[in-house]
């Protein structure tokens, strides 16, 4: 039998991945290596580093999609070269985006006689900012036409996601985030008269408050604004931040009135990559009518071919997430989305009932009437640990659970929130409960003298 020699300089695919020079040595981390690396070895090195990340399915702190069907993965691969902004080159991707906008407008009860408009974004944070910008420009035009000062715009909110604070700072708008009084968990109708005035460009109502999962009462807020218009002459529109709830309420809370059925609701944003079940990187914003999106905010681009209108903070973006969103609409339909969201809600409510049995917890939100989530705080007394300690302890088993203080005026209340998403099954939650019980028993037996501060990632 012939004996073949092995060339030690051979970096071809014949060599074992972990016997290449790249694997045997150490490649620079913060500068380009001088030479090239064999593709399989480079892939293995990057893949192995990613093993140090957490298991996304056990991340119960995130609202975002962590499970997708194989067909979605294939569509994402098929669309890896599609730039959704280049609508002349990829007209069918543009058509799928247009269909998604119309599907959402219909889902959110836009009047079919209206000239409803909308677009995709990188997520609901960008979508929310676009809604805020439309409010600011429309308000400014009204003030200019009336010969009034337009230098001090403000926006009124309850406890909102960080994107609204970014919007306020980036675009020079005062944010009036109403403090939580008493046992309030969100914006209430009785708060509006104190915080709204002639410089208020709009009110943000949140359908699924980030901190707890509750829905703010959009219909009641609108009625109070109607009353304020009659009493004070203030015509203030509502933007609904339905980042998560916009893909839940239409399916399992159908009697809830929160969307374009309310005349005062002029725009809505939602995350396709949250409970919309699409992969990370897509959000949506819809305006009730074309008149609600000031023409001055629309730009026309002719250097990609044609004359393309665009209104977004970003330009080039991948088209795969939009295609995957459309796939989900076709694949699931109303019945499928209802089944998925109901299963998530049922699991969250069961989890809430089980957590309520823990003598160390008090439920803040038990999963009924809002997002498929639960939030709880420690019961009064010294338990020998904090919720931050508990988060750290269960992380040893791979679970990521968010612990944080509630917003202004209730910052002394620290809560833990668990989100139930597509793929977080009843069986998986049973495993979580068992790990929570073990962690609590350990912490009670071994009290934490110097309690953990606020664990989490920080930029070095």
C-alpha cells in the first residue's frame, strides 16, 4: 500500500480544521491578520467563540424571536443579496413589503376608504421615531399656519421603551414621561390634563409596557383627549407603540379597542421580530391616512433607477426579514397566529399562577389582559437575597431573566419579568420553575451578605 506524505504547509480542506496554522496559533483580535485563513478554519474559529453566548431559547428577558422554522432560514439565505431599498432592482421584494403594510393596516382596522400608508423599518424603535417625527412636523406646520411659536414641542408618555427617550433627545423634543403614582403601572387618562398643553405634539400609548407587560388603556386615553379638545381646544393625536401587543391583541384580545377604530389614533408601530414571529431586523409603522405623514419627510431617490420615495432613518437594509414576515402571514394566517399567541398567553398565565404560590413573591402582573408575560417583586421582609441575586443564580443554569426597578416614582420597587414567546413551551417553563425553586432554596440557606448590584453586559 502506498504511503502518502503530508505537507505541513498544506492549508487545504484535506487538513483537519483544528490542525491548521490558524487553529494551532492565536489570530489577532483587534487588528487584521497579515495573511489569509482557510475558510473552514475561519468558520470554526468564529463558531466556537459564539458558543460562549447564551442559549437564545433560554433568554426570557428578550421580546425578540428566538425560534424560526427551517423554511424561514432558507428564505433568509435565498434573500441574502437583496437590498430592500433598491426597489427597482428587487421589485417583488418591494411588493411583498407593500402587501405586509396593507395586511397590517387591515389587521389594525384602518378604514378601507382611507389612503393608509406605512413602511418597514429595522425594528419598532425606528418605527416609533418615525411616528414621532411625523407628529412633530405636523404640529409645527399647524403652529406656523397659526402664526404661533413652534420652538418648544413636547410629547407625553407613560413608562416607555428607551427609543422614545432617544427620539426626544435626538430630535429636540421634550419628553414628559408621567411618573407612576400609587399602584399605577402605566399612563392613565387622569394624568393627561396635567401634562398636555398647546405644545404637545402627541400622546404615546403603549400596548405592552416594557417593564411589566400591561396594556395602557388606549380607548380611555382617547376619550379624555376628546374631552380636553372640547374643554380646552387642544387637538392632540395618539401614537400607539404596539411593539409587541400589535401582534397579540388582534388575535387573542379581539374585543379590545386600541387601534385605528379610534379616530384619535393616527399612527401605530410594531416589531415584526417580536411577537410578529419574523427574524431579527424588521419593524413596521402605519399611518391612518397619507395626510398623517407630512410630505416634507419623504425623500425621492433617483440614483438607484426610477424615482423612489423613502421615509426611514436607515437606507440600505436586507430584504430577508420582510420576506420572512410575509411568509409568516401566508403560513400562519389568522388561525395560526391566534394559536401561537394563545399558547404563549396560556403558558404565561399558568406560570403566573405557579409563581403566586411562592411565599417570597408578590405578583405585579400575572399574564392576564396584556402580553404573554409575568412580572413579580419580592414580598416584604428580609429574604437573604435580592432579585438581582436570583437572576445571577438561575443564569448558572442558562436562564436569562431581567431584574430592574420600575420607572420614576416607583424606582424602589424592583421586579423580575419573564416573557413567554413562540418556542417557550409549557414543558420548558416547568424546568424553569424547578430551577427557580432550587435557586431560592440555595439563596435562603446561603444568604447573600454583599448583594449583587445590577448584573449585565457593559461595554469595555
